[in-house]
C-alpha cells in the first residue's frame, strides 16, 4: 500500500490518500492521562538533573523507537530512534515560538552554562501549562533524511515504542501517522527552537541542520509495560 498523508480535514480526523485515490479516515485520539503524567514526571526529573549538571546517559521519555514500513526492503519493518516532544495547540504556537526565540536572543552573550536556568525555565513553563498542549500530536526533527524519512513519505503509518527506566519499565506503543513539515511550518519552528534551547548541552549530539520535521498524529495506544496490563489497548 503506497499512501500519502493528505490533509487534516476535521478537528479529530486524519485523512490518508491511498494509491487508488480513495481516502481512508482515521480518528485522532488525545494521549491518555497515564501517558501524559508519566512523560511530564520523567521530563521534570530530567530538568532537575540538567540543572544540577548531572551526566545524563539516557532520556527514555524523549527517545522512542519509531517503526516504519519499507515494503520494498528485504525486511519490511524498519526502526530508528527519534527525539520527540509535545507540541502546543495551534493557537499557542506563536506565543511559545516567541518565548523560546526571546530566551535565546536575550541570553546569547552569556556562556551556555550561565544561560541554563533561563533555558530550563522557558521549557518548564511550556510543560507546566497542560491546557496549552495539543495531546493529539507529538513533534520530531529529521536529521538524516535516511530510510525512515523515505518510508514516511511513501507511507506515513508509524508506531512509536517508548520504554522508561527500570525497575518500573513503563512502556507504551503509540500508533499514528507522521506528517512531514518544513521550516516554514510553525510546528517545525517550535520543535526546532525547543531543540536549540538545549542543542549544545552534553546530552545532545550537536547537529549541523534539521532538513524537516514531523507532526506525529496519534490514533491508538497500547500499554507495553511488563506488568499486569501488558499488551492491553489503552485507547
Ligand atoms: C539516542 C538517539 C537519538 C536520535 N535522535 C534522532 C532524531 O531526533 N532525529 C533523527 O532524524 N535521527 C535521530 N537518531 C538517528 C536515527 O535513529 C537513525 O540513525 C536515522 O534515522 C537514520 O536511520 P534510517 O536511515 O534508518 O532512518 C537518533 C539516534 C539515537 C541512537
């Protein structure tokens, strides 16, 4: 099946145009509270550690494995780790873009270490006001335009596998569609600036460019934690 993510027609629906021209409609879902609480808690802990200048060996809440389809490959299932984060609702995108831009601008003459509290503060401000976050979608940046990128262009269906730290190993599979966005798109601007706030911190590999980004539209979720609910559909 060769498909194209075509348009978002209604507030809670994503339309996929199939090769034969037919449109398949999928209902969007908001990520459930259990996932949001888990994500926000791990991110809060991470910021506390960043502020203490701890060594950050991994950041599981931010680094799911993305599975895409490569029907022409010898093995059609393809995976890659991709850094992800929440996105604001459309009506708040410009406000946060401005907040992040101003923070970077205001602190550009400070050392990276000196500007850390200001950078963490604006990011935490975003995570703290849940009403302004669009829990129907996640954001990514593409660095390499490799196989994952080409798979998404051919077929935007994708699954994200998140696994948190032990001994709880909270784990979720999120199914949905990845929509490519270029540098003119406000979601791209938001994700790009969020990355710029921490681009030079030691837990990131500094990248020369981000040729595009993705909005990942959420349709289903399964709990994959190795406990009572293993494999159960959450939404
Ligand atoms: C910890 C970690 C974080 C990564 N973050 C990203 C990312 O945010 N964006 C990206 O395009 N690639 C990222 N990568 C690289 C991808 O996993 C993968 O190497 C890249 O997509 C090229 O592989 P592909 O040709 O199969 O797509 C990351 C890899 C690791 C191990």
